[in-house]
């Protein structure tokens, strides 16, 4: 499905996968970021956090690190090459802010899970700020990608 159909699906709160977006061959990257990989990585955070909540994850995640928006590949790109290339873009600024909010929400889910509040963590993950933040960062990434494609 094209990027605009993917947005429509995203806005109806259906499950999303970056695999569903049709990226033009050779144009998944802009300024050193593979947009498909970045979107997919942020969608997969829900599965990672669900594994921590369920006690099935072997990952050691530190909420202080998860809450930082400059530790993942996208964050490093935002504060590096992406910021240099897209700093004058309103869409970039909105995506940067959404990304920071996403990581704060993920850290809150993780803190609840690690603090033994399984029900609270599940609520945050499925009904709290996390789903909104996740959709916001992935859709803003898709919008930035679409803007890049129209140049």
C-alpha cells in the first residue's frame, strides 16, 4: 500500500507495519536514514514492551536510557545528519518532538512494568499515552518521508 493509504489505516488505529508501505526502490533513505527501518523499529517497540510486561523478554531495558530520544538510530539521525539536512522543515521539528514524547511514554510503560504494576503497564501500553505517541511518531516520519519524495 502506498504511504497515503498507510496513513489512512494508521488514523483508524489499525495495526501497522512498515512492510505495508510501498517505498519506491532506492528511495527508502534520505540524508542517511532508512525511513522504512525507522518506522518499523518504532512500531516494534510495542512488542518489546509487551514482552517485558509479560515477563517473556530477555532484554535488559533501562527506563532512563529508553526515555532518551537520542539513543536509538532515529534519535542519532535526528541530532546528526537529519537535523543538519531538515532543520528548516516544520515537519522535521514536529517529528523530532513526537519522537521525544514517544520515548518518554515508552519509559513510563517500562517503569510501571519493572515496578511490578503489570495492569498499569498494560493500560499505558494499550490505552494510555503510548498508543497516541507511537502513532504520532510513525505518522510524522511517514509525512517527512512523503515530503522528501516530493522534492
